[in-house]
């Protein structure tokens, strides 16, 4: 199989490259094709002629998306449609990554694939538009709070902050599932191999607030967790431009039907990653 990974330098893309040991992997970065350049994207797919395309690229800066909505739509939506069209021309299957931010966060329970979407931010709206443009034949993998050894991400930011003396303040009223890119990539690859059509939620088990997650990082990294202070979203100075869902815990009603085990509790891959980083 020829596998084209788009966004191969990002967190998920970096881990995904090693998930196809028996296949011919082409790892494309922004320098190979900028997703805002439709013709370059078409040419890349045409030249590679893949059996499978996995799109891990995104304009992920949630707050910047509020002030750069055209760029958000170009990268997170229009480019996904271009990839879907180019994939169908060479009979390739497309897998594209999406986000928990397609939900408004008002549901008191975890969100499953069939739940109604209602994104509150430009980022969430652009990713939802990307889901639609991916089309019914593609795999859409929604995930959340991604961490890995590849910067930038919250885990690496927290480790840097813990290296200083300051108190760390994190919100205790946004709850989600921290997800480790290496665990996520294995399931993304499996769904791609199966050419699964439809939306699948893939996140590590265990839901926490950002405050609880950062306390867990501090604890596991050998720092005093009481250095982490809980605040509410309303206390953030300055306030963040993009609204975040209060609850974006993802659960899956699809993975079990495919015989794919849920990802393990996030505390395990956190431990593994910290032991290799520290
Ligand atoms: N990170 C999270 O917490 C999170 C949460 C939920 C869902 N997701 C979704 O999961 C997927 C993977 O996320 P990630 O954390 O691996 O993202 P990431 O680390 O930010 O990587 C994204 C990659 O996309 C590339 N990219 C951005 N704009 C591009 C453009 N115009 N043309 C070509 N490449 C471009 C970036 O290249 P440069 O390095 O050159 O900028 C980067 O390598 C994305 O679809 C994201 O929306 C992520």
C-alpha cells in the first residue's frame, strides 16, 4: 500500500509515519504542499498516487482562528475537500482528523459520534466544515487534547513552567480527555487500512479538567502538585478569544462495533512519555 501522510511534521503525523512498517509511506510537510495552494495539493496526490491518504495537518491555533477565519476555513475545510476529491480520482481512501471542539460542551455526559454538533469557535466551525467536505466515504477521526514529544503542546508547556518557580494556574471548568499521539496514531492507521467510512471518536480513557491534568503531570514528573492552582474560565486574564466547550469528553459507540479496543487510560502513556523525556 502507498500511504500519503499530510501534515507529517505535526504531533499525530510524526507518530503515524511509523505505523505502516510494511507499506510505502510518503510523509508530506508544508514545504511539499501548502494546503492553501489547491493546485499544489492536487499535484502532490497525483504524483504520489496513494492508496491511502491520512490528513493530520490543521490550523490548530484555536484563538488565532477567531481573527483569521479565512485561513482556518482554507486549511481546515477547503483543503480537506480538495484532498477528498483528489483521493477519489485515484481510488484512494481518505482519513482526516477532527476535534472535540465541534461540540458546544453543554451535554452533561460524554459525547458519542451520533451526538448533535454545535461548534462555538471558528476553529470548531472550520473543522466541522472539513468533516462535511471529507464526504461520507472517508474516515473522520475526532480526538481531543493531543500531547506528544513533538512541540507545541500543553504537556511540554507545563513541563517548562514546572521548571520555573511560578504558581501554575489552570481552569477547572473545562473537562476533556488528554490523548497521546502515539496511541491515537495506531487506531488512525487501523481505520485507514480498513477504509472505514464515517466518524469515529478516538481519545485516551480518563476525563479530567485542565487543572486536574496539570496536577497529574506535576505529580508524575516529581513536582509538588499543590503548585498548580484551580481557576475558572472567567478568571483567565486576558480572556481567550475563542470559547471552549465546558465538557468535551469523547466516548465511542463505533470502536466496539469494529472490534477495536478503546485507548488505555491517559495516565499510562503520560508515564511512558515522561520517563523518556525527563
Ligand atoms: N492538538 C490538539 O490538541 C488537537 C485536539 C483535537 C483535534 N486535533 C486535530 O488532530 C489533528 C492533528 O493535530 P496535531 O496536534 O498533530 O497538529 P500539529 O502538531 O499542530 O500539526 C499540524 C501540522 O499541520 C501543518 N500545517 C498547518 N498549516 C498548514 C498548511 N497551510 N499547509 C500544510 N501544512 C500545514 C503544520 O505544519 P507547520 O509545522 O509547518 O506549521 C503541522 O505540521 C488536526 O486535525 C487537529 O485539528 C488536535
